[in-house]
C-alpha cells in the first residue's frame, strides 16, 4: 500500500528538551495505526507533528505527495482532520451546528448522518454545552469525520478518542475509525491508552517511550510482556483468545517507581 503519511527524523522540542526525537513512521492508506506508551512518551506530540499542529525542530512529514510545510491551511483541511483530546468550545451551539462547523456548506441532512454514526442523532437540537464529556467527544468525532465528507485517501488523527467513553461507545468510535480506513482509504493514526483496544482495532501498533519509537508492528509481535515491562516499568499479563489479545498489568505487581519508593520509606 502507498504511504499516505511519511515521517522521517521527526523531532519536536520544548524548553530545550526533545518531546519527540528522531521518529520515522509510515502509515499506509487504509491502515489504522495506534500510538501507545506511558504518560509523557510523546504520543500526543507525535500525533500533532504528523498532523501539522506542532512545529518540527528537525525532520519532515509528508501527506501523500506533499510536505506539510508546503500546504496552505485550506489544503491541510482537505487532506487531514484532527480530533484533539479536548476541544474547547464555549459558544452555545447545538450538537448539529457543531458538526456543521466541519466545513462550509455542509447541509443538516449530511450532518445528521454523522451524528447518527456516533449514536447521537436524537441529540441534534440539544445544546452542546449541556452534553456530558463523553457525548461532547462523540459530537466532536462526528464533526471531524464530516470534515472529510466525500474525500478519499486523506489522513485522520484521533487523540485518545475513547478516554471519556463507556465500553460500548469505545467500540462505536473505534469501529468508525476502522470504517474510515477501510471504506474511504484514509490513513488513521489513533492515540490509545487501553492496550487491549489497541491490539483489537489497530492494524499496527507503535510503542513510544521517551519520545522515541521502541517497537512497531502487529500487536502480537510488539505488545509482549518483555516490551511492555521495559516501557511501562511494571509487569503485564498478555493473554491470547478468540477475540484477540487481552492485556493488563499483572495482579500484585507494583510499578518499579512505586516499589522503589516503598523500599526507601
């Protein structure tokens, strides 16, 4: 498959420290890639760099045949859509109006279809500000998907899209991410903390730590007890079943830092 996103030697700096350092990554059209790793690993920073929302200290990122720096704001909006962890919106729009903000001229019927996709069609007339955090996140996902309405082979960046959601709606969101890849040939990059979800829904998993890629490949190859222990500093149980991998910290195992602090006290 053709690489829809190609990053080479990407570095992002802040306060003299490298938040992301020397990352090479290709994401193919039609592929879902999950970025995982501990807090502070550089996942959201890398996502922002790939999407053109973070300034690069070094390296290059291409979307299709163009470098990010050569794209106008309008071209960037046509080629990629981004769901941030938290979308700040204080205006009293309805849920339907928020989706329509995705692009000029987006009709209410089309916008309602995207609300239906995230199972919020009955909330169309409700104030966005009156919705729960999880409901707002799903409205924002509908808006982001609507931004790419009719496009093929674009890039979709999702930063912790399941964080505020119950298990049922986590599956709804990730099924939509996969549909965007399979149905519209988008390259999808998603930041996830839940390793089991990453293993189930991603075609490929990229493990980050300290701003660098520590492992990349199929979930079965990279989400191993040894790799996870090295990256997260705690032991993991990785079970394989009919539904795929189930991954969780090993019961009774304290993280290394906590154990060291306990011994020192």
